[in-house]
C-alpha cells in the first residue's frame, strides 16, 4: 500500500476525489499531516469518519517511534534513534544555532558507500527511506522539542543520491507552501559524489545547497578513503560541480574531513584551494569524528585552524564545522550501531 504521508498535495487531492470526497478534504488532511504533524488519522478531528476509514483501508500512515534520545550536556544537541514500522532503525540530530534550529536527517537504513571514516556503513545497507519516513524525522523532533525547525540537512545515514527519487520528493514536500514551507535555501543535501544524479539534481529547479563529500584532493588518496572514487574521478566531480553552479547559480560546498597525517598537509591545502577556486566552492572543514572501528585520528584544533588559514590566504571561503554532540555518539551511524550491538548480544 502507498504511504499517505508520502503523497504530494496534488496527489492527495486526486486520491481524495477518486474516493468520492470533495477536494477541500485533501487540504484539511494535508494540513493535519504536514503542519499540525499528527501521528494518526484519528487525530484529524474535522475529517469525516468514513473518509478516515477509507484511508485506513487503502493507505499506510508513517509514524516513527522514538527508540532512544540522547541530549548533549555540552551544547544541548539531541541525537534521536527512530524505529520504523518494519523495525528498522534510523538516526537524526537536532542542533540549535543562532540562526535557528537545524535537523540532520537520514535518507536510507544503513549505507552501501563504504566511506572508511563513517560508522553508517559498517553494517551495510538495508533499504531506502520513503518521503514520509524522512519527513517524520523532522516532525517527530518538532513534536518532541516543541520547537520549529528552520534548516534541514540531508547528511545523516545513507547516500541521498542513491535514493534520488524519494529524496527529491521529500524536498518538494518539505518546502511546499501547504506544509512546513521551509525555504529551499535552508536545505542542504550532501553526496559522496554520484555524478549522474548530481547532473539530474541540477535540472530539478531547486534552490537548495549541494554539498560534495570530497575528503581528498587526488584520486589515489580519495580511493583509499571512499570506494565511490573507483567509479568517479575528481576531474568528473569538478565538471559536475561547475555544471551545478552554471545551471542553478548555487555555490557548491566541499565537505572535507580532516584526518591527521592523511589529508591535512600543506600540499593537501594547496591542492584543495585549486579545486575550490576552479568551481567557486565554499570549503567546510570537519575534524574527523573518531569511531572505534577505525584508526583515523582527529587533528589538533591548531592544525585545523592552520589548514583553514592556508585556504583563506589563497582566497577560498572556508569554515571549520562546529562540533556538536560529541558526548552523545554524535557522528553518523554511531548510536544506531551501538543499539544494534546491544540487541544482538
């Protein structure tokens, strides 16, 4: 069965009319689901009982359960572990910033990309999330915190471009004026670099920010960190980044995990500056978040600042990502993996 919460406003309107009900009922239902963030059809108090029953017979209704929530004693960041209807576990992170509240959502159950610095990939990939499951990560957090979310990052577990259709539908629904109506400019999608889908995304007429997980400045080094580099070269990535900017007018962000002794040398910063300058990219430096299954070491703060300074000297816009939730398994995949280890004992 289709998921009611994954239907666009126009699709829901068509379905309601096909069942013999007036179109305005669809607007009411869409508002219940995507503005009031209800968890069931029974909460839609102004919807006729017979319509609710027909929807129950013909549709699923996505509603994630909070399996676990951890709140940082350092900065108030919250890490959520959600259980889906089939028992799958997915993670989300709620972060408070001066500019508003941001949620980092997952797009898949597990991940097949195999990036060596990431815990999300250690147990492999199970399935894609549907739009309603991605949306309800945000809705559940909004309900739990009682606070509005203004920024969304698709940078949790999974590769968004590997779940392309569902992620694009999620973005359109998230930014729909009939729903939460979050500005597309406040949405960031991160990819490890699936080139064909990056070309497709440029043509979707979306005003989102695209972030490329680069993490190395040459193909040889990138292949040791990210298996996807076996399929797509850095030259191909730079071509698609230029195309994205040319088509959308939106500047690309390079995500660059700084790993001590691996990709943080002066030669690395010089090469990264050349790449960023060639596509007018902003560089977001991320001191790698150590996980026990890997031997990667985080650089010192001074080393990270020095790397950033070298980029800026060459005219590159660069930031060091503020570390959030270090005391609550803040890195992608850590909380889910720990829960899976507990239940397998």
